[in-house]
C-alpha cells in the first residue's frame, strides 16, 4: 500500500484578502465560496477548500483527504504544517483510526480530544499537538469524495455547532465545485482522445515516402499524447500461447522494454476481451504482461487490442505509476474509441497496400500471359519457318546460318520461359515484413538460451519491396545461424530500420567474436546477396568483443 500523496498549502491568510470578514462569519463563508468558484483546476479547488475551511472556523491545522478507489486516502492536502514538521511526521495518513471512521461512517464528527477517541491510533513521533477535532465529509452527488479534517481551534476550546454547520455548508459547495471540475476534466480528456485519434488516423493514412515512423510507432506517439501516461507499449503476440514481444515502448524505462519478450501473456488470455474493448490490469495480472523488475515500478495498466491478423495480435498498453491519476471509466471508454479508430485506419492501410500489390501482380500475370501466348508462339513459328527454308537452300554456309538462327531463337524462347516463371512465382507472402522477421527469429532461436532483442523503426511494412525483403530474411537467417553455432552469445540484437532511401539491418551479438582473416562461406553469401541488389555488408568482429553485421540495401 503506497502512502498518500501530500500537498502543502500556504498559510490561509495568503489565500484571501486581508480585509475579508472575520473568521467564522457568514461573509467569510461567502468569500470562501467565491474563492472556490474562481478556479478551474481540481487541484486548485481542493487547496482553496482546505484553506477556506481552516480560516472559516479559526483552526490551526486543516487537511483534506481524497478517498481513492480502494477506500483509502490517495491524496492528502494540509494547511498549518511546515516542511520540517511534514518531514518529521514521515508518511502521512492513509485512512486509519479516526480518519478512517469518517470514511466508513461519512457524517460530521466533533471531538473534545482527538487522542481519547476509541478509534485513535495515537500520533507518530514528531507530530504536533492536536486535541480539538472537526471532521466533515465532502459529497459529490451520492459519493463521498473525501473528508475535511480540522484540529486545534485557535484560542483553545472546542469546535462549536456553528463551526460544524459552516463547514458542512462549505463542504457542500466544494462538492458542487469538485463535480464541475471532474466533468470539465473528463470532457477535456474526451476531447484530447478524440483529437489525437483523428490525428493518428490522418497520419496512418498518409502514405507519403517522407514518413519516418512505422504504423505502430505512430499509434504509440498519439496514444501517449492523448493519455498523458508514464509509459505506452505496443505488445505483439505471434501465436496464442507465445510470450509478448514489446514492439514499441515510449516513456519510463522504455529502453529496458523495447524489443524484448516482456511477459508470458497469460493475463491477456485470462482477461478475454471482446474486440476493441478495454481492461485494467494490476497485481499479478500486471506481472504477467511486464517483466517483474519493471512491473514493480508501476501500479496498473489499461490495455486493448488494436489489430488482429490470424494468430498475430497487437495490443495497446497504457501504464501508470502510483503517482499518476487512477484510470477512470472515461479513460476506458475513450481508449476503446481510440482503438476503434486506429484499428479501422490500420485495416484501410492494409487494404490499400493489398490493392497496390494486386495491381502489380495483375500486371505481371498479364505480361506473362502475353509473353507466353503471343511472343513465344510467334518466335516458335518464326523458327519453324526458318527451318523450312533448309530444303530450298544449298551450301554449307547458308545451312550453318539457318542452324545458328534457330539455335538463337530456341535460347531466347528458353529465357522467355524463365522470365515468365519468375513473374508468376514472385508473389508476396501476405505477411508484413515485421511479422516475418519476428517469426524468423523465433524459429531460428527456438530452444536455445539466446535472448533476442528486436528493434523496428520506419515504414518497413510499406516501403520495403518483396525482393529486398526476401534477401533481408536470408541474410538474417544466415547471421542468426552463425551466432548460434559459433559465437556462444547470450544475447542477439536485431535492428531493422527503413529510411527514405535505404533499409538497414544490423545483427549484433555479445559472443566471442572471430578473427576476420579466415574464409567463411556464409559471410560471403551475405555479401553476394547484398551486392546483387546494389547494397553493402559490413562485418565487424574481434576476439572476445562479439560480432556486428551491418547490411544496407536500397529501397528503390
């Protein structure tokens, strides 16, 4: 259980003009109402309430405790305590003792001596003397939002019935103001989610070659802007029973999460969501989505699916710390709306890519048919005609010329058949390049002790043509096999980045390395593959320092 967050408010005399009504007067109560109504931020409203209450009944100390979703105080705003006193007290209350009594029995409470109440736990060392006490709940409609606590009436004596009535009136006005602020902030959050969702859709549908981020990177950027959260993740699950791969991470501890297997995904299987719905994970469920070391740093996560393709699923995960505001029903509804917009845009983008590919492959099929049905048949007929001339020609040299021409025609027909075959066989796999790379790494490293770390960046799934993708897969497969067989590495990092003109593949391991003066056919094969597409391969290795393979291939 985490301690309540605290806010120290300046002396209440600084909150109101010096010529305001004397403490306890109706005029001062009205001044408190006006002060509360002037502000538009919830935190400022709470600070105004506790300051107004302290001055209203002439109390030396005052506090406002906000009740969290778990029924304990999640926020504690104080008046009258200086920084030195707060530091000596240590952790401020979370709602036990007399303070907890107001949570379980939300009605006004006046005490002559706080210390003598049966529910009192006593005061921690360093706590200032407090005897007289007045507690009043703050209601927001039918819900108790928090409690006002006032102690030590100046001049001695107890708080009166008049003090209680004035404080109850102030709490009622505060409840209205708090409800208004909550509605205002909820509407602001809705607007921010909707605007960011619309901006994300426009960015996803923008197929300009100038775009430098991948689809999922764009989704994470806009989700973090909309949520204002500490951490946003895009988690990918290739198969129903597989661990989750962190494709994108933005925010706290993102470097330790990005590109890694982060959890076994059992939480996502336990919380069976309808498509585009949301759920909040905490406790053990959160530990099944994040690594144990990182999960301990966060308090809860809200997740939703944003895309599905066969067994391949992606999840948007928004993570908050204990210092962040708790997830509200508004957050869950707006995340679901955001995910719906994003999912539709991703589907439209995929449909557009598929249409473009179908158009290309349709042209290839048409060209192949024309070559087979027209060009080859005409060349074959021409060859037969030339051969038929043999019976009308005498002499070795003319006959040799005829034989040479027919041989050349046969060779040309053979080359055309090879071209037709390549046009018909060079079809797209149907899977995105990022998915194919993930599947390849999983397949090659399956059963080994090597930990894969995979980083993607840029529009890989839209900018990289099929011939280039095929060579990248072959080079990566060769590199991973070499790392498994020879390097004795414990970690292999694969980074695939699509730029404006080229795509770069970097495979690095922390293995034993090698001297680069030997003959290695696998490395030569990589170089030949890259050179065939106009690319380059650079291999850096030294004994005891691991190996890095950099591959750069043109996009055009």
